[in-house]
């Protein structure tokens, strides 16, 4: 009893003398960090089997992939990642191989979201009457059944949502959808917060100077968090040599923003099929008008129109079978 009284008296004296320990200051998040934290909650719900799927959309360089991979790792989940090109048969086979309690991640696989057979597989995998049963009929199936129950979850990411695509909207209706966007000021705010910690051998003051240079020179170009480390590494390089000015190096990088076509080739096949879907939706009863719309959107020949139309119709038929 005497010991407890002494501890109370010690705490009271510390409070009077101003030496009592203070609770830690709450961490203030930037606007972009708040959005990233909310995204992390959605990813945890997938990892913890609360939801079957999640579609994350937003411009590149805002942290979609980083938040997803980091959150899944924290949850002890190693995702099955599919990116770039993926065929319907390839997706079906992967789904079968990882059909039980796994997380499949379609990472920036934009071409998949205009492929009708793939959209059909995603619809079946993400929703069902009781069981989620996925089916696929093909002579190419080797050692894989034509139907199976799917109990895993799926995460999809993309930079933009495909427009005028009813099959894709049917997929979105089966999952949670999260849009990660940020203004340039939101991006700069997070950069300024990160600059206070310095970067490798660069001081916080130097990092702040670089961020303010990006803010001043970037103008109305869409900024991304990818610029932060890339710019600082250019500074490190410039400081290691007398032949380069870091401002010129960073400015040359900023000059490329707003010119995506020069940096990333267009997926013409996906664009052709997407344009065909729009043309058919606008003029379902007139092939001639479909051709005019399609050629206006693609600047391709009449022969290319009919070739793409056959492929589009084959995908529709495969999705319905």
C-alpha cells in the first residue's frame, strides 16, 4: 500500500514540475495519405475475406500498387499477380490453379477489361447464387476441367475505367470500387512531408528545394509521386559530377509530362475492340454507320473494320456460350 502511495505522489510531483511524459502527438496525414489509408482498408477487406473483389482506378504514380502490395504483405497474403497481356485461357487456368483462398491481382491489365471472354470469367468468379462457379469450353483445355468452384478473391487495378462497356459495368457491380485521385497540390503536399525526412545523403533542406522546383516548373502538368524519388536521384547524380545541373535534369523529366503517347505505345487491338463496341452500341442495326464511326475513331481501313468486327462478334459469342 505504501508503494502505491509513493508512485501516486511521484506522478503528482512530476505533473506539478512539468516533467510528466506527454502522450505522443497524433500523426497528421496529408490528403493523399488519407486516401491511401482508406484504400488500404478496402484491400484488408479482400485479404480478410470480407469482400470477393476490389477494383482500384486512378492515374499512375499515386501509390495504388504500393498500397495494395504493402497491405497484402501486412496481412500475410502473397498475391498471384497477372499484368500486361493475359488471354482468357491463361486467366481461366490461373483461376483453376489458385481457386481456393488465394488473392489474384490483375495489375494494370487494361486490355483485359475490354476482352469479353475475360469479363465473363470475372463475372462468374466474383458473384454467384450460393457458389461461384467458373466455366470455360475450349478444345485447348489440357488437364483442366471445364468448370470449377472459385473461392478466392480478385483485385483489379487500372488507370481509367473503360467507357460504354456494359459487360465491364456488370463486373464492377460485383466488387467494391475505389478511385484514387489527387490534385497536384495534394501530390506536392505529400512530397513536402517526405522531404522533411531527407533522402539518402541529401538533407531535408535540399529535398525541400527540389520539391519547390518541381512545384514551380511543373505548371499545369499532372504530377505523380514517381517524380519524387526520380528527381532526387538526378540531384544525387548531378552532385557527383561537375558536368550536369540537377535543375536541367529534373526539368527535362517534367517536360515529358503531358505527352503520354510519346512514352507509351497505344494498345491498338484493345482500342479497336473498344471502338467497335461503341460503334455497335450507337448503330446496332446499321453496319455502314458502324463502319463510319469505327473508322473515325481508329483511322483504319474498311478491311480492318470487318476483320475487327468478326473478332468482336467471336468474343461476344464466346462470352455467351
